[in-house]
């Protein structure tokens, strides 16, 4: 997996605070809020250490 520059997590339940905290605890940041199949979703991301930014 040396070719990965970033990791992404998609949460389909924005009200799930525990999932949000897990993402933040491992270093992910909220990338965007979006609608996916007519339901709200959150996208978190983090750059891979040592990679250039996206």
C-alpha cells in the first residue's frame, strides 16, 4: 500500500458522535458533509504520513 496518499472514512449516520470521535482520535478531519442516496453523510480524511498533501 505504498501508493496511498490519504485515507478516507465515510459515515452514513452524522448523528453517531462515537464514530466521529474515533475518526478524530486517529487523526482524521472532517473533509465534507454531503448527501449520499438522499441521506446525510460525513467524509473524514487524513494524509498518509510522509506523503504530499492531496
